C-alpha cells in the first residue's frame, strides 16, 4: 500500500476530538498534524511542509473565528479549509469567503472524511496541468 503524501492540519482545541479525527484520517493514509489554536496552526502553515487541507473547529470559545480563518486563508490561499462546527446552519457571511466547505460535527465522521477525500482529489487534479487523476 502506498502511503499518501497529502498533509492535513486539524485545528481543534479539544484533544479527544483532535485525536479521534487524526486516527480516522490516518486510517485513510493521510499525514495528519494537530494544533490547539490558530497561532500553532500558523507555524505549521509556514513550515517547509505546509498542509494540503485544513480542518478548523469553529466552536472554540474566546476566538474570532472569522479573523482566524482570514489569517489562515491569507497564509495559505490555495489550501482548502473545512469549517467543522456544531451548527452548520449558523455560519455567518463573514466566514463564507474563507472556507471551502462546512461540515457539522456529529459522532459519525463519514461526511467529513468524504469531503476531505473529494477536496484532496480535486486539488490534485486541478494542480496537474495534464489533468491526470491522482491521490
């Protein structure tokens, strides 16, 4: 089995949720890093091996979600950002320009995993000038 070279960054303050998502994504052969907040994430984004996709938890108290998403978006403009939130319908318009997808948190990660797979596959195809499929 070939190991993926696709890197995912999970920004989630809850270590249990962060570890759960990491385990689920590693099962799909992704390389996964986690961070507790956007400041840690910015260090990862600025590293020599930036993520190919970011999963950002929107339910962190005392955080300006729109501001943090804007900082991440400016730091890595070609990187898809998935907003992971408890209330999918409550995403306001100030956040929309900075996220590629919104996924509601639930006990079942399948929808999130499917969107991750779709976005990384689509990103690979878009970046390949010959349009070849790849994963």
